[in-house]
C-alpha cells in the first residue's frame, strides 16, 4: 500500500545514508552517493568506469569461472556529478517491504531475511519504470543464535501489522524495524547484514544477506569493508547468483568433454549432485520442490539476457532444457537418470529452472510448456502442473505502476492506491509464508536455554547454575507480565495498554539479559556473540595482491567468493535451499 510506504522515509537515499554512516566508522568519507556510484560502476569496463572498484572486464571478464557481462545502459547509472547522482537516487521508489522469516537459517542461527525493493521511475510512479531495481536483502541476526524463541518477537511484530488500521502507525513501526531495530535486535539496514561474512560464527555461522540489482538481468552483490591494508576500502562486490547454476552445466556432453576443458569437472560434479537430489526436486508439493546448488556452479547473473563473453554486452541465455536436450554424445546416464516417478526428465529440468530467479520471473518462457513441471499441490490445496505466474508487463511479483484500488483492498488496508501483486504471490507464496508464520506463533514456547557447549565441563556447569538461578529470580515478574498480556490480548495492538505491555516486555527481557551477563562475567564467562546494540561493522582483512588495480579488485572478489564457499551449505528452517 502506497499509504504505508509514503507515510515514512523508506527511500533509497535514506537506506544508503544509513549504510554510509556505518561504513564511515571504518572508511571515513563514505557517502550514499559514493556507494550508489560504485555499485552501478561494476557494469562498466575499467576503461569506461568512474571508480576504482571492480569492473566487468576484470580477470579477463570472468567471475567464479564463468563469463561476466558488461552493460553500458546499467553503468550509466554511475555517471554524472554528485548532484546528478543525488537526483538519480531520488528516482528510485520503494515498492515493498518484505518479511522472509521462512528463510531463517536451519537451527534458527538467524531470523531470516527482510527486504526493501526499489524501482527506478520515469517521472511519476503511475507511468511505470525502467526495468531497474535495487533489492536490499538483509539477514537479521538472532539475538539468541540457535534458539527459535529468539526470533519470535520478530514473528509477533509482523503479525501485529495486520491489526493496525492506520497506515501512518504501521509505517512508523516498520521504520523502527528497518532503521532502528526492535528492542533487543539490530536494525535490518546494517552493512554487515548484506556482507560476505557469516553472522555469529560461534554457532557454525549462517550466511549473510545480499544486495541485488535487476536491469533486464539480475546480479548479486555482497558488501565488504576490507582492512587488509591501510586505508580500509569499501566495496559492493559482484558475486555469483545463488541457486542459479551456469546453463552450460546442464549439457551431458560437457561432463564427458576433453580433459582440457575447464568446465568438464564442474559439469560432472553438478550433474551428479542433481541426480542425488531427484527426490526433493520431484516433490509433490510445490513449496517443497528443492535442490541445493553449490556456489561453485553458480553463474554471475540470472536472466534471459545473461549468456555472454568476456567484456561483452549480455546476449540471450537459453533455457536449461534447451541446453539439456542439445547433448548428442553417446553418454546418456544424466539424461536418462533424471526422470523420477511419474515425472519426465524435461519436467525435472523445468523444476530446477523454476527455482532460479529467471524461472520464477519468466515461467511462461522457460518453465510452463509441454506438461510444465508435472503435477503439484499448492499451499491452498489446488493441483497444477504450472509454475505460478509473474506479472505480465514487467515480469516482477510486485507491480511498479501504482493502481487504485490496490490488489489487497480490505477493511484493514483501506482502498487507496497500491501496487498489483503477481498470481504467484497471491495464490502461492504469500499463503505459504502466512502458514509458516502462524505455525511458529502457535508452536509451544520452550524458552531459550543456554547450553554453553563452547565451555569446558567445569565452567560450563557453573554457567548453567547461574542461568538457572537468574531464571528462578525473574520467574515471578515474567509470570505476572504474561498474565497481564493474556488478559488484554483482545485489545488492538496500538492501544495504550498494549503499547505499554510491549515496552514492559522488552525492558524486562533486557534487564534479565543484562543481569545474566553480569553474573556470568563474575565467574569469568563472556558470551562470544555480538551485542545486538553494537553496530560497528565487521571488517574483512583480505590479502592485498600486487599488480594493476584491476588485478587487485579481481583478487578481492575472488577472496570473498572463497569465504562464501567455506560457509555451511544454505539450508533454511523449512528444510529448503531456496533464496526467493
């Protein structure tokens, strides 16, 4: 709803200003305009670029072993004076604020992703946009990593928004969530939450989020503050697009090609991994269709305009099925082995395509033909053989153009202006996310129990004793507050009583945690998790290479890709490897 998005400042300028303020503690002089300029300059060649950051022809025009395209129209976003850049940033309008609690890392190592989608407009929003998007996909740290209850305040927050009739009140709460943070949580918009490093590595780490751009093709970036040499340098680094394997790896001939072909081993490994995941790829429920793709196999963009050569503009990518069917050699184990149950190999390949950004946004071209993806059940109990559709005009899931009345007109949301939602969102994805959210809120709460598994036996037992003592001391206050909350649960969330109880709950939890941490310090135990209130970014210390600026930037990108490859495989609390 525009009434909510326009009631507070969710602009691209504000988001980049917040990131710049955080980054400037490590890299003085960082500005929102500088971040924006360097981000889009990655689409230019080094000769045409205007920053010292990475460019499309670094490392011979390759990234992660695959071709990296240049795109002059996109790189034009980086051109011009500071005044021009400042005005250009204002042309990006927020389209949606997205809750992805369902993308929380397995074991609740984080609380999922929270996204802001921006689109660049030609004039007024009602006139449409230029197919240019910036999508900020932040991973929110769990203040109790590994504990589901540590994320339940976030789940309750999102549910409470549906009960707020006033768009200005709803906007104020969303503003706090994204830019200040709920009590006990970091703000969503923080440079670390889009970064290369995992969060809270003591628990085995969880992957951070990313920033994505879409200009007829989708690219993915990670933020990086490199303090490996002085002075520290900030970069938005182009990365492989998760769960989007390079299309050529679907060709069985490539897996049996000449040993000198650098892609042979990758194709062989990728095809073996796909065959090993036939069961999950052939799932009977649409939301359960899944297969994991190692970062080694991921291409550098996802789109129908993405297959290119070093330093060249993007050309048209072929659907995975075309590549799959183009194999003509004598080896057929991959092609014949991919069929599962009552599904054909073609349907299995289309399912894999649907899990990419391209397949999800262009299912009519790449997925839904000749039997589609085979029979599946949607979250609403419908049976279909088609992947759900995006919006025809722009191939997005949130319409850029403003309409009146909006798609979700209701007594709660009113009947003002808003953006159209895709059939995929309305009929499949949003119902599934609602089911997940409600399941978490209705699940029994067991409280977060500190295990102190990182401590030696003796001190660990002492720490557990301290935890038990503190919980016992605070139990009467928590019980009394819970009784009062229950007695007032039927009141609207924005009434003074509910607001007071929400604040009292946050304060009591904060008091308990502060006392608990103090008692632990008395016995020499310091919890090795980051303080949610500590907003100082975590710098990387990459190895500075010799050679040209291009060589140094290519090395910086390669080192960050190596960090990402060393992190645990992506797996969410729903058991999925999905990224969208």
